[in-house]
């Protein structure tokens, strides 16, 4: 088993539950298991507010130095092409950069979003895997083309905090939401995978054409089945909200929308009624509302939902710090993280 943390499944179901409990303990005031002298090199190829800040805050809590770079801005622009003739804008090949950076840190972390132009390329998660291939240190995924495991653990921690440790069979609805542009699927993929690992009864609601990668849906359905849960997919949003304990809203570009994003944009413009409103939450069973943030207010969900008593969005964002600390304790501590 790998010592990396790439899609959040590495600890296994019990390991994930332990991380959640540890994060809740840290949030409740337990003393962090400090690992002074350790270093993390964090490479951000896309912007971040929560992931970057919570990682740095968690590192500070544990006595860890976090060195953050943004290639193309404050570090050399990276080339990813195998055998590329580098006579253009890129200055340093990922092979060289990762080999060097991983020698400076005990952990190498990276954020690299999906390109959204080639489905097979996004499925292959090329930047994350280039880091894994060339790193001498374990790799921590800070959101890749396909997965966002630190967000997944924070989400699972909020589900546990509100619904208890027995999440099996609890109804979670993941609803597609409007947005001015096509967005990557790492977050909805991660919600699906994490909820499936917890054995939840997950319903994905999206308009026609805004499907998730069927490989991800099948994997989640298989996992959920083994944990006493289930995965359903529907275009009927109202039915999907009925009885939900958790509503997660997120926009994404459809898996079948690759290669026809302009047409998708025209369809998307007519889907503003998928915005989550306070009235929608009346159909649920006192559901908590979640969104990973950043969120376009009054496009994805109304101010009333976000600022209302049902919103778990901000508290989950705060939990990103405690959950990052729980993961770093394991990845940098004495005991091996999730490798046997
Ligand atoms: N949810 C999340 O990952 O936020 P950032 O993009 O700000 O890191």
C-alpha cells in the first residue's frame, strides 16, 4: 500500500474513521502530536484560499515548516511533456523540479486542477502522477484533476460531528448547481467516494448531460455496497432532496460535455433553477447544507441558505485545518501512515 495520500482511500475505511475522530479530538482541544524539524514543500499550480492556509496553519500547529511555491508566478514555469523540446515558455521540467523539491521536504504536496479538454488525460491525473513518479518523498494531493482528499476528510468530519459515527444508510444528496463556467469534477468525485466509504445512501442529482465520470460512479457504488450504503443517480432534483440529512451542492462540467463545452454553456445558462434555495431545504430531513467553497452566492446557493442555520459550509472550511493536522500527524509521524 502507498504512503501517499492521493484519493483519500489509502487509509481504508477504518483509517478514515480514525482520522475523522482524531480531527474532532484536535478541534476539541487535544494536544497535537508535534513533529518539529519536518518540512513540507507545497506546490500550487492553481489558486487556493482554504487548502493553502489550512495546510500552513496545520503545519504551524505541528511545528512543521511549510514551504509554498506557485510555479509560473514565484517559481519557474513547469513543463510536463515527456521528451518536450523546451524552446517555449516553460523553463523547468517536472522531472527535475520534483526530484529536487522532494529532496528538500519530508512530504511533497501539490495542487493541479483538471484541464477539462481531454477526458482521458484528466482521468489519468497527469500532474499528480508525475509528482508521484519523480518524488523521493510521499505525495499529498491538495486537489488534482480527479480527487480532493483533504476536502473529503473535512466533509466526513462534519457528517460525523452532526449525524454521529454511524453514517451507514444516512441519506446524502449531492446536487449539481449552476455556475457561469464548466468546473472540474474533483470535489463531486471526492464527495461520492468518501460518502461511499462511509456507507452512506448517496443520491447524485444533475441535469441531463452533466454526468460524472461513470468509472467514478461505479467505483463509489461498489464501495458503498460493501459498506451497507448505495449510490443512486437522478435528474429529479426535488425527489433527490426529499429526506436528505446532508445536501452537498457543487457545479461541474459534464463528463459527456468534453469536446462540446460551448453547447454545454448554452444549456447551463437555462439551469438557474438548480440554485439551492431555503425552500429546497424544506423538502429535506433537517439537512445540513455543504459546499466546499469558494461559492458564487445567489448563483450556486442563496445568501439565505449560506447564512442560515442549516449551513455547515463555514464550519467545514474551519475543519480543514484540524483534518489537515490529523493527516500530517500520520504522514510525518513515527508510525508509518497507512502502509502496512
Ligand atoms: N475548498 C477548497 O479547496 O478551497 P480552496 O480552493 O480555496 O483551497
